[in-house]
C-alpha cells in the first residue's frame, strides 16, 4: 500500500509541474475548429524572446518534441522554446491538410487553407500574444514532414523530419 501511495505521489508531482495547456482554436481560413496544445518554458519571462516550434501530428509527436526541447535546453545550450502542437488524428484530417496534386506538386485547396491557417492565423496569434523570437520551426512526421511555411512574416522556415 505504501508503494502505491509513493507512486501516485510521484505521478502527481510529474503531471503537476507540466507547463502544457490545450485549447480549441477557431480557424477562419479552415472554417473549422482545431485542437491545439501549448508548452511554455517553466520560468517564462516576458523580456526574453523564445523560438517557436510548431508540431504537426501533435497527438503523436507533441510530448516527444517537448521532452527533446527540455533536454537540449537544459543540457546542450538550446534556448528554451515555446512548443505548439496541432492535433490531426481525427477522421484522417492530416491527409487532407497536407494533400497535394500529384502532377503539379502544389497543395490541394484544403492543403492551401491549412498552410494559410498556420502561416496567417496560428503563428501571428502566437507572435501577438507571446514573446516569440524570429526563429520558427515546423516539426512533422511522414506526409506532414513535407509541409513548409515560407513567406510568413518574421518567420525563418526550417523543417525537421522524423
């Protein structure tokens, strides 16, 4: 019994110190709502600018990217970062979000709207409400790893593949 209480106390402490939040983001570009998760550094200071990491397929990758960000910022000199995850697991929505024409290689209509959602709604919202640095990164897996945001205001495009 004592071991169970110890384990429960440890789990409570681990989950209690998490700096993650989740909200539903209303997109005018997509004309739908999206589940978005946020991780903010524990000692976030308004006078410091934080790099922004946008995670597509966040339902699979968000926790891993947050863990890697925390590890590298603590032990390897990476600046603390704000991590934002866009969940795409419902109804195979990720395939629609990142779909492209096989002949031209250009995004389909839904893919173009998703591109605009990230570049013209989500990132500007974060820039306006939080102290973000000009460095932005998009993290994806499989089809979402082919996704790039270029031409966003104050955005340096960078893509990591898993």
